[in-house]
């Protein structure tokens, strides 16, 4: 599925990534985040969870991505018990394209993919100091579950955030 979002500064297309997108996605990752991964890790997540590996494209240029892993295990919110979960592994938008709703659109599309894969929950880790990312997730109704001390290589703690994807009763 392909979504075209009319945004300030041009039309941004938000769509599932393809193998041809991976090298440009890696460039965005290198330019925006201190957490980097091997090329094979990107390819593996795309192969295993294509519905939740989403790219944002503007004028033929890759400007953002979100990649996730579908997992099975205990919920980060205990009352959900065991189940299928969508783990947001990495999200980034180029600095020049931020604050136009692209990050939000990427996560919303990944959440749709998780629902299609039967996930009952989405979760992620984010640096405690990453205010804009925490805000973005809170606007999408993610809740803070706990803090993970020393989670990142440089010693910064992470916040674990989670969102129920179960249909609301009533
Ligand atoms: C976190 C990140 C992905 C957000 O991307 P983004 O495209 O700027 O996200 P959005 O535009 O959807 O939302 C960001 C802000 O812009 C605002 N915004 C959205 N559309 C807007 C518009 N049309 N006009 C003005 N502001 C707008 C949102 O309200 C939001 O404000 P908030 O921070 O007060 O909540 C981006 O900052 C980034 O790549 N950071 C570095 C990597 C990173 O930290 N990744 C997350 C790791 S978990």
C-alpha cells in the first residue's frame, strides 16, 4: 500500500520498503542516529517483516524510514501475557524534513502492518533524552512502561514504551 501525504515542502510518499531502497535507508540511518547496523540486518528485517518496514520518499529521495521486527513473547505490559509483538527497532527522518508529520506517518503505517501481522502490542526503546521521539510516540498513545538503565553503549538509559493494538471493547 502506498500513501501520499501532502506536506509543506512537497508530496511525501510513505510506502513499504523494497530491497532496492535498503542502501538509501542505510544512508539515512548513518546520517541521523548513533545506532548503526550491518547491511545484512536491514535486509533480514525487510525479508522477515516487510509489512512493517516503511520508507518515506520525497522527490525520488529517501528521507526517512521505520523498521520493525515481529516477535513472539511476553508482553511488556504484563496483563497482555504471551503474544505477537511489533518491535520498532529504528525510526529516523532526515533533519531537513522533520516536523512535517513524516515520522508520525511512518510509525502509523508500521502499526497498520503490525495489525495485519496479528500483533497485539507494539513496543520500542528510546533514549530518555530524546524528547521529540518520546513526544511522537506519546501522541500515538504509546505509554511509558519502564526505564532501562545503561541500555545504550554510551550509558544513556532507555525508556521502554508500549502500545496495545487490541481492538478496544465497546
Ligand atoms: C524522532 C523523529 C523520527 C521525528 O520525525 P518527524 O518527521 O520530525 O516527526 P513528526 O513531524 O511526525 O513529529 C515531530 C513534531 O513535529 C510536529 N509536526 C508534525 N507535523 C507538523 C507540521 N505540519 N507543522 C509543524 N509541526 C508539525 C509534531 O506535532 C511533533 O511535535 P512534538 O515534538 O511537539 O510532538 C526525528 O526527530 C528523528 O529522525 N530523530 C533522530 C532519530 C531518532 O531519534 N529516532 C527515534 C529513535 S526511537
